[in-house]
């Protein structure tokens, strides 16, 4: 079982790991900044939404500037943002 999980995780391209980690970090950072002034529930929702908007905007930017837009990048962004929310919920 551990072998299958390890092989699956190793098969994920580095680019997707970067997308996920950046989005997770961004959710946590935005939450910390926003939670100084607004309630935690709102901070989480706004952090999650802004992070996804940044990820979608990055793919739009790629499309209009000869990059390589990808739905799998957006999926990695969503996974990272959800993990960021889970980290915030577990640590607050």
C-alpha cells in the first residue's frame, strides 16, 4: 500500500507540486493577514477565493502570453488551496 502511494506521489509532475504548494502557502499567508481585522470564517473564505482567482488568472496570463495554460494546473491550485484551508483549520 505504501509503495502504491509513493509511486503515485512520485508520478505527479514537479510543476503541479509547485502550484499546490504556492496556493497552500498563499491561503495560509492571506488568512494570517486578514485575521487581524476580520473574523476567521471570513478570512478563510476570502483567502481561499483570492488564491483560486490568482491561480486562474495565472492560467489566463499563460494563454495570452504564449505560455502553456493547463486545467491540471488549476486542479493543483484547488488541491493546494483546500490543503491550505485544512492547515488553517487544524492550527486555529
